[in-house]
C-alpha cells in the first residue's frame, strides 16, 4: 500500500495547542509534524534536535522514544486514518465478493429496462440501461453522497417507470443524478471527528 499523503488537521485544536508559541516556533512545529508524518511516525533524534534545538515549549509537544521523537496526537490521527482506509478497502472487497456470488445465483431485480427508439432509417435500436439500486448506491457513495439520497433517487424514478417530472424518459441516470440530486444537503456527513488538542 502506498504511503498516505495526508493527515487530518483540526485548525481550532491547533490554534489552542499553539497559543503560547511565537510565529517561528509554530513554523518549526509544523515542520516537525510534517517530518513525523513523512518518516513513518517518528523523527530521528538528530533531525529532531537540529530543528527543535533547546526550545522546551516545542520539545514538550513530543514524546521521546528509543528511536526518536513523536507527537502523540499526530500518531493517533495517522493510526485512525490508516484503520479507516483499511476498513473501507475490506468492506468494498466483501461487498463486491457478495455481489459476484449473488449474480451467479439470481437475476438482479429490475437490472435492465429497455426503450425502443426509431431512427431516421426506421431501424429499431434497443437501449439497455442498468438501473439496479445497488449500482446506484455505489455511484452515490463513490461521489460523496449518502445512501439515503441514492434510495430516494431510485424510488423517485423507479415509481415513475424512469420518467422525469416532465414526462421524459431518463436515458442517462448518472447525468440526472449529477444535475439534480448531487446537492450539498445530500452529501455524506462525517460526525466522527474528535475534539483533541495537538
């Protein structure tokens, strides 16, 4: 797995935790946090001392171990982000494995609906549109929107036999989702953010 390129930063907590630092100390502190993150969670003693020097206020923000120094809050945030990433990856694998097994045994409900269009040369073209609720949920989640909004979207159009409010056939449900349903109020809300001081 590639190295995580980022960590969560809580401005309010950071401002509280650096209240008695001057601008120079804050700059060094941020560099130390970034160094810890980029070097796997620990800063070797030589590098740490070259930046922190004899500044006791900066040193008080880190814990010394046998191999170097680390900021406890940053370590917690890095671990949480890593666990969340691993959990999401495992969940996705399980969901796809479950769906693959299901697909081999049953026909997905309302997976395909067809509409015939007569072209100018009078040949008939069949458009098959995949409108399965699980696929729609995946699409909403992937784009940062809630499962509830995906279900409302599906129920709204499915109950109208995939016709919009103007009586027109929904030919491209992804385009319809982006244009009408992808609104800020339908975004996934993360309520799990803790309040801790750096």
